[in-house]
């Protein structure tokens, strides 16, 4: 089930304003030239839930807010620590000891006053029905720097309510992005059309939940396939060998992973290109990234 508005293969028809205000049209003019008015409208109508405001989420939030999503809901019950000051550019020295969201909210809002920012600091919110109650009322869920079991549980809740799900995080010099977009529709180039008259056609990709993706069968891969999917890095991240040892956040790694996370979320909202399918792994020691397609049809 695709949770976003129906994609049209003919983007030359319809009302060019699509209910955008004059202020929105002016602010988003450059990016609408890049991905189209219809894509911008879908972003503008989207409510995104982000859980856990650490380095990766900080970068992702910055990019999504600047791009013009409609509403951002952030959940975090932790206080600002000295370690947060490195990759968390929404925080200042004087914020140490304050709730992360109380310290960051006004600075997030200042990025784009057209975006509604709502924060939730309830210490019990991340448990059971209270979390589920907000998941079912948003358009997409993004959680960063959570443990594997917690990610699987949240992904199951999202699937129950047919909500696209993104996860991401860093462990020292490495990082990852995972997405489960259920059955996702997007516009792809029509390769049968002549180059002089490019066209797009509607395509669909079916995703798999995290619990299934991490059970991917690695046996039987060729040497080239093994090199491409980089299983050693995958097992290091998802197998928790890194999650228990690499507790430090490095700003450049958070910037890369968080930037790509936001870019892929916006791509999914806009429906103009295929998002990642379904794992992206980043190795900061080499500066390279790998996309792994795990247990997808």
C-alpha cells in the first residue's frame, strides 16, 4: 500500500500552484525547478515523526525542514550532554543539562518558519500504545541511533498502520540507513521513449521489514557480489559488535549519513526517483558507501 498521494505520469497538466502560498512558491522556487511542483506539494503535506535527536537526526532534520515538509514531530526525553555538542549543532555549551528538545526547538523552527515543529518529551511516550497513537497519525517515521530490537519493534508498528519506516545511525566511523517503504510507487524514466522526447512511467518497488532483511542468506554469492554488498560491515553494524564499542559521534560521518537519510526521505515523499533498496552502509575509514538489497523481491 502506497501511503503517499497518487503519482501522475503526466506532470504537464493540472493547477500549477497546487495550493502553495506565494511565500512557499518564492521560498521553494529553486528546488521546485529540480523536482517539480507536485513533489513539493507532497512534501508540504507530509507529517514526519523523528525519534531520538542525535547527530544523524540533527543533519536529517535540517535538510527536511529546509526542503519544506509540512510538519515535524520530534520525540526525545534525554538531556543535552557534553558529547552532544560535537555533532549536535542545534545545541550550545549553555544547553548542557537541559532537555534536548527544549534546547533545540526554536533553532529548528528558525530554519524555516513555514514548517510546524512539535516536540514530545514525555518519558513514557516511547512505550506501547502512546507511541503507536502518534505513529498512526503521521505519514512517515524516522528513528535514529536505536538498538536493533527496538528498531524491529517500531518497524512492526509502522507496518501495522501502513507507515513508511526509515532507520539510521552511526557507530564511530561507520553508519547505516535502512528503509521499509511497504509497496512504494515512484516515477521512473521510460527507457522505451526516444531521447528527444523523454517520458516517465509509474513503477513500484515492494520492500521487506527489518526482521526479514537481517535474515538475508549470504551463502551462494559470487566474489563480486560479496565485495559489492560488504557483508563484514553489515554484520559489524547489525550484529552489534560495533554498537557496543563505538559510542562516539563524528560530525563528518553524521553529516554524510544524516544528509543521505534526509535525501532519501524527500525522494520517497516526492516519488520522483527510486529510494534506496533497502540498506545503505557507510564506511568512514574508506569514505565509501554500499547499497545492499536484502530479502527484497
